[in-house]
């Protein structure tokens, strides 16, 4: 049995990217504020923050395509007591609304920095809880390929990796755009924020890449060890039928999060090479995004249930 | 909750005629692809060479008629985000179609393939134990249709007292996941769950 569900692939990947972007952006903003003050920190991050909005709304809308009876959709939060799917839906709605409120406050500079930071922190925590709930949905005792700690770890890697690289791309694009328009306040400071952010994003990406490349073989070995008919069929779906896609996913991940990142680490500090940094940041993001979508496709493809 | 309903299936007399499956389909007017009761065909065997050079086969085959087992611990009810999937006092697990969003999550979770998606109406459907027949004092359609008297229903405690407690044989899943209200009289060739000596040969039917 296979669950080839494009709406779920898009929803889970894109929503995780949105949560990751929100969390990483929060971290970047926190450190930039401490060093340069909140006005300087806002210049690049406010636009990046607003970009998350449409992404989340797209992800939420796509989920309706998954439903056989979308008119009943509000019923989906009726079983919070025992259904992780219910909890996932509820947390996704709360994250969307909370994120919108935070973005509005940040955009219009409503209330004080402390209040805004607190709201942002709460929304980020809800986002991370959402990713946790998303993973729990798939920990079904009847589906060996999903019922693994690797599902949780991989969902969080997707979250932080795509989030980091999306923020990196958004920062470079915003920096170049504002500089070309001549509206960038204090270019030196902004470049400092940009290059420091990019260098940290590279380091985070390399660590996550390392973890992912340890988790994948451990996961496959563990699945093989279980030896049940469903587990072995899942491995075959990943390595045999999906073998080419699986290889492509690993290569794209390695090139995007590894090689492009390392080059970006070198070019990030040189102001007259920002356009190259931009290409690298965007390529790294695009490669990893495609890799993650392929990975999620294989995740759903590998669904084999025990029993009948 | 005592007095839960369950099915008893006697594999030693089942001929695999699938009258139960057809009666179920007819009674509930199920569309193509939706079969609340199904008959799994499990077969295996090989050729064995004797010391004198002759060959013998040890082929086996047996049938397992399976619908919803109206489990004590129904995973479909647990995971359903809407509470459309619910369990009545008498143990019957049913879908409240006016609440179902058709997300098919119960279909992923149930190891017996009991909840099935009806494309025409966009919601999940499943065996309802012919509760309307029960109210009229009749047997469920599948039980009434069986020409071999391989299929019975009743209060699970009584079924277990009379026929034992076996609820897992290949190709069924382990019973401890959902605690099915099912009693099986195994075929003399029955293999234990997880056995690799045979295989399900009609996967497209179940």
C-alpha cells in the first residue's frame, strides 16, 4: 500500500520550512539586536519575516486537497485527547494565527521590543511543537517504515536546514535589493549582519547535514533488522524502486548543504562578491529544497502497513 | 464494557467461496473497490526431494475471512481527528459520516484494512456489524450467507469460552496492537504470524 500524496508532501515540507525560518530568523534577530540594536536588526529580517506568511498560507490551503470531504474540515480538531493528527491541525492553525499577529506587530512596530520578542518566542515554541506533532502523526505501530525515531529527527532536520537556507537566501536578496535601491541604512553594519548570519547558517547546515548522513544508514539498518514483510518491502521501495531518486536526494543534499555552503562561507565576508554569495545561497536553498521534497516523497512511498 | 460483540471464524471448514464477502457487498451496496469483508488466501509450499530421488510437494493453502474486528483497543478510533470513528457501548466501531473529513488516516492505521474510503461520497466506510439486522434479531449478512457455517458472531466472552482465544495467524497482524474481538479456529496448516513460509496470494482482493 502506498500513499502517494502530493498535498501531504508539500504541506509537511513547506510548513516545516516555515517553522524553521521563523525560528532561525528569531535567533538571528536576537543576536543582531544585542550587537547592533533593534533598528539595524530589523532592516533585513522584517522583509524575510513577511515572506513566511504566504508560504504558510499556501501550506495550509494545500491540506484541503488531501481531504475527501473538505466541508467537514473544522471537525479535524475534535479529537485532541487522543489523535496526533488533531493536535497537528490545531497547532498548525495556532502557529499560523500567532505568526500573523507577530508579523503584524513587528511590521507596524506595535508595542515594545520586549513584548514583541515574547510573542515571537511563544510562536516559535508553538512552531517547534507543531513539528513534533507532525512527526508523532507518522509514528503508527502498524507502519514500520514510519514508526522510528528517525521520523522525528528527520522532520527537525528538514525544519532547521530548510529554515536556515531560506533565511540565508532571503537575507542576500533583501540586502542586494535594498542596496540597489539605495535605501539600506548603514551599509557596513548591514553587510556585517549579512555575512555573520550567512556564516552561522553554513555552520548549522553542515552540522545538520552530518546528522542526516548518520541517521539515514542507521534508520535503514534498523528497518532491515526488524525483518518483517512490511519493513523489508519499505526498504525495497526506497532502495530499489526509489533508488535513483534516493541517490539524487543524497547528492543534492550533499552539494547544496555541503559544497555550496562551504563556498558561501568563503565568499560571505567579501563585500564585492555579494552577487556570487547570492547565487550560492540561492542554489544551496534550491538544491536542499528539491532534496527534501524527494526525501518526503520517498517517505510516503515507503509506506507499507503490517497485516492486511 | 462487557458483552462486546465479536466474530468467530472456523478456518477448518472454510472453502474460500467468498459468499460472506459478496453478501456483505450486496447488503450494504458497496461500490467497486470497497469490501468490508474480505477473504485472504494464504498459501505456500515447495518440492522436497526424497533420498530415493523422487519428489514430493508440501503445498498448503487456507482462507481467512476478515472484516472489522470491532477491537477492544481500536486504533482507528484513537487516531481519527474528528471523532467520526467511534465505538458504541456494544463494541461496534462505526463511522459518523457527517463528521468524517475523508483524510484516510484510519486507513493507514488499521492493520486489518477495515476502514475503507468511498470515493463517491468522500468519506470513510466500514463494517457496521449489520447493526440494523441485529436490531431485527437477524444475523449479520456475512454470517447468514456462509454455506460452510464457518462464520459466527456473538458476545466475545461466550465465543472465547466456547472456541478459545486465538486471534492471530498468518497473514493477520499481531493481536496485541488493537486487541481484536475475533476468535479463530485455525486451519491444520495455519502458520504463525510473521511466518515467511507462505504468502498472501490475493493482495488485490484484500
